[in-house]
């Protein structure tokens, strides 16, 4: 999971901007009257998000006595996220573009194409257009979580605006020695982390199917490596192969002078295993 800065938008101003562009005067007036409710929801979200307590935000059937969940769904689809619309351009698309290189922060691999409601809009209508509840994501990650409501801190997937899990390596691989080499991946949080942080990383890894995703991509990388490594092995043997793989690993290892290089990428975990394997370096790549 990749961390992101908080979106530079306030919830009240976002809702007001939507209201200003709604032709239904009755709905627009009800939305403007609901601005204090949405601002209060945003404040509670900020306070709880910073201490991993978002599960404690109670579900609700409507925003307030005059704005329903269905109303907010219409606002989101018809105004906030409507392609070509002014709110889409000024707010939705800016949040979408916050993911570096357009890569989903939840899986760290696929392309961002939508905004995911961290707390589901069907359960939290007050948070429907609250920017800090909206995370740039790929379609697969958006669908994986659906509208699941966490019951406690351990059931919360990682939140890019509040959580940082790049302080230590927790993603590791295991080389599969077979006729066609493969990789398996696992979340293995360090001992020094709290039980809650460990549980959340493991839940995130499982919820978004990162093991399957990374194994598939590593398999493709292993195929691409095969023939180039064969030439290296013919020229310099096992150590020539290991030296080449070590260079690849070094380039995927974070350092203070390498901003943006992740501690927990499938590429780093893959090359760690390849460098350490005598079997692979001595011809296993072509098994």
C-alpha cells in the first residue's frame, strides 16, 4: 500500500459546489442546509482516521432528516463524478490524479480508474462526497472491498491517507523450484509492529488478492529473464547471473536518496529470492 497526502478539499465546500450545480432547487437547498452535518462528519473522520478508529463511525440510513442515501447517490453520480462536469474536473479528477504515476495505491500495480469510498456510501451517506473518504483506486481493488463495514480496528484495510507501512519490509517472496520457476508471496509483518498493524497489513494483503496478483506478475518477469540469463550463464557462470540479479535488486531497494522506491514491492521481494538462490543462479532460470 502506498501512502498519499490528504486531498486539498474541504467537505463543506465540496457539497456546496455540488449543490450550486444541481437544477433541482429543492434538493439543492436541502444539500446546502446539510453542509454543517457533512462538516461534522468530516471532522469525526479526521479524528478517528488518525488513530485507526474509523470502524467506530456509526452507519446511517440517511444524511439527515431531509437528505436520503438515494439523494446523495444521485449527487455523486449526477454531479460529483459526472464525466465532463465542472465538479468532476475541479475535484474528482484532482483526487484521482493524486496517485503517483497513475498507479493504484491499494495494490501498487494496476492503473487508477475510479475513486473508492473507504467507508461505503451506502452505509455512510454523510461521507459520500467527503474527499478524505475517497481514494484513487483501480477497478479491481474498488470491487474487492465492496461495501464491507469493519467491526473493529483489525478489520480495517489500510488507508492511504492515514497509514504508512513503508517503514519496514513486510512483503516477502518464496521461489518455487519447478520445471517452470514461479513465485509465491506472503505478508510477514516485522515483530516490532503492534498486533493491530500486523493484522491490518495481513487483511489488506488478503482482501485485495495481492498474493495472486504479484505471483502472476512475477511469473511473467521470470519468463522475460530466462534467455538473457542463459547468455550470462554461458559467459560467466553462476556468479555472473547473481551479479546481474544483484544490480536489479539494488535498483529496487529503497534508500534515502531514492524517493518513491517502495520497501514492499513484488519486484524487490522477487529479486531478493533470485539473488539468494544457488539453484536459480546456476541454471534454474531455464529449468
